[in-house]
């Protein structure tokens, strides 16, 4: 796996480079102290993974990530400030590490990144053009995975909600969970699966997506908090 370190802090770059040496098959191909230089490098030198600071002069890490939309680059944000976490996860990043970075936390983030990387090699990662076939009345329609906000169990059916309308498909939540890619969706309740990138706010007992309150069951809360890097 080829990786890039982008951070305006010298100590942070040194720490990441040292930790990266402990990971087999991970190679740091370059380091940059600002996002603009990294942007120019990435135009002709694609990488698999970027360790990316957020608060940098001229161009932030979030702004750089948005320029990579549609590419397969895996992003791990590294920041001293946790207030950007929700906005960051809406960009479907792999993880969000708070500084100072500990070896254990680094290994946890790398485990997520490696799982995503392996899924790409197996051609099972979702992209914006992939879809499900869903039943709309008596017509079977094609539904893009990227349009799905959440899925809800309803008897022998699973309802898929988009911004505009709801679609129903005959099946179980277990089958829906197996079909929806885990780097974009997560089970939060026996009756709900949500798209992580569509979360608006986290609240006591649940989350808000597109104006809808969705409960988070205790059995799934720890996994959601870990995914969202909530402490």
C-alpha cells in the first residue's frame, strides 16, 4: 500500500512516518507540509492512502479530500481538534485520529484502512454507480447505493429511503446488511441500517438523518461510536 503524509507539523509527520514503518506492505512515498503541494503531487502520482491533517494554511485537509472525490484514495484524518469529525465522516473517510497519536490508535486506524484496501482489490467496494434493484409498486427499479439514506425493516420487506422517496424490497435486514457495503453502511438497531455519510447529528438515544430520528440500540452503540470516533 502506497501512502502519503500531509501535515504542517514536523513532529506529527515524523511520528506518522515512524509508526508507518511498523506496518508490513505500507510504504510512505512522500511527505508534505501543506495540502496544495500534496494536491499537485496527486495529480500525477496516485496513492492508496493519505494520512491527512485538517487545519493547515491555504488549503485544509477537508478541502483536499473534496478534490479527490471519485478517486479510490483512502483517507485517515489526523487532527488535534475533534470538532471536524462529523464533517469528515460525511466524506467517507476510513478513520479520524486525534493527536497525539498513540501506536494502539494508529494500528486501529490502519486495520480499517487495510480492510478497505483489500475490499477494493476484490472488487467489492461500492462506488457511486453501483446499485440495488428494488420494487416500486409492480415495477422493479434501479437504486444507486449512494442515494440511500437508511434502510428500515417492515415485516417481510426492507424499506430503502432516499431524499425523495421510499422503495421497498422483499427480504430481511440480515440480507440487506450483507449486501450493503460496510465501509458506507452500519447497523444501528434491529430495524435500521444507516449510511454513515448521511448522518446529520448524533443525539441521546439516536441520530438524525434527513430530518428523521433513528434510534440507536445499546447493542450497536459502541460500534457506531467507534466508527464515528466518538468518545
